[in-house]
C-alpha cells in the first residue's frame, strides 16, 4: 500500500502523542509500513484519509482459498460473453475449436467460454485468477522492450512496498540459497538469460504471459556487500495487465517457486535468514 515509511509519516500530525503506543509518529509510520500496525490505530487521522487508504489496501490483496473460488466464479461468468477470437488476437494467443490458447511460461493453457481449463502444466489457484484477468482485460499493446520496475507501472507506487515483501524478498532468499536457481528456471520455465542489465550478475527473462514478460536481475553477495534481486517489467504492462493483476500473478509465481524449493531439492526460502 505504501512505498516507504515516509509516505505514512506525511499523513500524520507529527504530535508524537504516543496514543498508538509508539514513542514517535515516525516509529508508528515504520510499523505501519512493515505491517505491524494498522493506520487506523492513529487517533488523529480523518475518516476520509482512513477510508481512502483502506480502499487502496484492498489492491494487492492475495485472496484465501474460499475467496479465490468466488473470484474465479465471477471471472468465469465474464468469460461466457467474451469473444474468444477477439481475445486471442488481443492477448497474443490463438483461437481454435471454440477455445482460446495462450502460453504460460511458453506452455499452452486453453480456456473456453464455460471457463473450462486445459493445460500441459499444473496451474495453481494463485495464478489462474490473474491469467483470466489478463484474458479479459489486456488491451493488446505491443511490447516496448523498455524495462521498468514495478513501482513505475500505473498504480504500482502504492503497492510497491507490499510487492517487494511478497515477491522480491522471498525470491532473493531462494536465489541466495540455491545457486543453480537460474539454470533450473531456464530449464523448467523456459527462461532466457540475457545480457546483464543494471550491472547485475545475472539477468533472466521469464514469460509468464505472452504480453507480460518479467526480468529478474540478481546481484551476488561479494566483498561485504549483501546480495540483491529486483524484478522488471515491459513498460506496456500497465496496459496489458495492470499493477494489481501483476502483483497477484508474481506473488503466485513466487509461491510456486517456494513449493518447488521444498519438494524438488531447492532449500525452502523461509529457512534462509
């Protein structure tokens, strides 16, 4: 919801009243940014401000299993009236025999107007919703080949702090722990290592959706410097998915990677300090 603690701090009256049980407003702002306090715990904020940020907080929310089922049902209802041939042209897919087929990580995923899926790969429930949202809402804007961080996508700034915590940080932990991660990503998910950008040690492009490529840049730990990892997206992603869809999609992908870490020899990211 907030890009950093200073965005929270700017909303406060800076009185250091301690009614939130924190010594200063800046300390409270830091706890809100880290998710350890709720903005509503400040007694001096106007209801209008609280309502506005509560609405923003709903963006980037990763739904639970029951909520996912409701959302999928709503998306499938929209599919019933969708022109799949038009959607195929718009999303970089193909239309054949009343089914739209797009490529997820280079592998076919098809859906019909009744919302029936068919795929050569296992698609988890975290990813299915964003994929259907892409099919329904992507505007089909051509790729620009201009890479930007998540925060520069439309609406990404408000979600960036949460995006970093849910995606970049856990993915960095996996990369730190499993040195062959990028080789496996290339093999399992049709990843492609490219010329290193931003002075990174490794740069890899994954294609979770035809018009939503994702680049991972990783800096190895060396000479007392901590490792780092950041994700970048084609600048057209704002039109072809939007920040909320991308947030959910990438969070789902990272959860899938974490499961692989536990079940297929990758050390679990959660065990890395």
